[in-house]
């Protein structure tokens, strides 16, 4: 069996962990408010995150000094922006017609009482990584499909024979240790398991064996199957295909849609050959933020250093050693400028800072124009850090790596805001 785990309303669930008063309310997490990491305070409203490795228990420490007035002021600020996009909506908000990818302005028209939470991508990533680490206790055959989804190949493990009981156990453990609701789908076929999860939501478990495929999925809308987008739905509707049952007898229609169509048909038919992809080679890692127009170049440099710290945390956590550095900026005029540089040296936060600032000076060609976006990107992970050592910088780089190791230990335990350079403040 393959198990698919989906963290229900993940972004909203995290918001409720931070502020339990949001439970039961119509809540939407919005993107577009990208300046949060540039403030001199912990990311997120009213909470710090850390993971207690010894107890294998995720904890949130609420900051008692935050009060309802702070929260009310934040709501007024977010609603006054009237811009941004809904990334996730609670089930209470969905009843009013609020949904993901919806402009904030439309969401507020649909539900004026909607409670907003600004996205906290750094927090989501850390929680997701810790859940992945927890799942490795049961099988190494895990595919992290997205920040809130995981495939587990149970074949060859002791959990395969009683997969449903194991799914219920995992659901219970994730709720107990991380405080997050989840749904689990089971099947011998990878994407049937994913569909089973969607049909089980919220906080459910559903098993769809291939032997029961025809009876369980015949009347399910084809639009619910993973990967069947609006364009494909329109094409299939022309042939009267509205349910999964309608699709099974029309392979030729899917073949006309090319490789993607053929793949979807195989998945709908319960193809069990698609494997859980345990590792995906990472080609690059990046971080960027948009913000209000800024003319102050010293402030832009400060923000580059903050982005560097957050990005360095991810690089060090992943044990990566990028050799190619890239900086990109966007002006208020919408003009863009970027440049990359390769450094055949072991990665360090200081090297990232130095290289990023050097590249920024080179690409800032419109000094009189305000900047509205900065992003850093790292790639070319081909070499081990030891292979990049040079006689010229050997001692400097060794000292920097020792310092980075100490900082990363603090970041991993207490958060990336716990220690920063004075020049960032």
C-alpha cells in the first residue's frame, strides 16, 4: 500500500496553533504581504517555534505579552491593504465562498468578517521538515510531494498488512505531537491514494484498493482527480466525460491530449507502476521578497543581509554547498536587473553576504529609481565543501564554517530570528 498524508488547511492550522482564538472562525491566510522578515521581531504573530528533539514533540511557546489590541490592529492593517491573494481558507470561510487563489478584495466581499493571517513561509517549511523527519521513523521510502503532503511506500514494512490501522495511528500522532489535523489516503496506486485523501477530508482516512476502484470511483467528478485542470476538464466535457467512470472507456481521448493525457488516464485506471520518489535532486534554492518602493540603498543592503541569513539557514540545514550565487532586483518602473557569480569556495553566511552585496552594486543600474523586490538564488550544488578549499582563503573559510555550524544549531533549536548580525538591525 501507498499512504498519502495531507495536512488539512495547513497554513490555517499553523495560524491557529499560534493563536488558538482563531479556532472555529472563518480564517484566510494571504500572500503578498512579503515584508514580514524585514521587521526586527520574531516572524509570526504572538509565537515562537522550536522542536524538542529529545521528546519528539513540536511545541509552540505563546508570547503572553501579545494582547487582543495587537491582534485587532494587525487585522485592520491587513484588511486596509486590500491586496494579496488567499493561499488557504478554513472550512468555515469556504462556506462563504472564500477559496485559495482568490484576490483578497473578493474574499472580503464574500465574507466581511473574515480573519486574516499573513503567510509565514519560513515557519511552514520548518514544521514540514520536522514532520518529514518524524515520518522517517516508520519508513525511509518517503516522498515530500509539497510542503504539506507526503507519500509513504508501506510495501515491505510491517505496516502494510494493517495499513488502515497504521494510517489512523499516524493521524493521531501528528495531531498529538504537532497539533495539526491531517487526512490520509491509501491505495496500491500512488495517485488513487492522493484522491482518497481528498475524498477523506477533513480529518479522515480512506482506503481505495484497486479491487474496488470501479465501484468506489465511478461517480466521482473527473475534476476531483489530481492533475485534471480546467483546460482538460473543458476538453473532456466536450466528449461528455464528467465523472471518472465516464473516462475509463475513452483512452483515445486522453491520448489525443499528448503525454500528460496518457499519464492521467493511466493514473485514473489505477496504474500501480508509478513509484514514490524518495529523493529529488535539488537544482537551486532561493528566497525573495516584494515590498513598498524603497529609494534608500542602505536599507536595501540591510534587507539583502536579512534574506541572506534566512537563506543560509536553509542551506546549512540541508547540508548544501552552492557554488553559484545570483541576485535579482525589480524597480518600481518594473525594470529588472540580475547577475550571477560562481565562487569556488565552501559556503558560509559571510561569503553569501559579501557576494550578494557585490552583485547588488553591479546590477543597481537605475540609482534614481525605487526598488520593490529583491531575491537571492543559489545553485550548482555539484561539489563537496572540502573540495572547494583554496590556499588563499582556507583559514578564513574554516573559521566561517565553524561559526556557521554554531549559529545553525541555535537557529534549528530556537528559530532563525534568535541570532543575527548587528548590521541587520
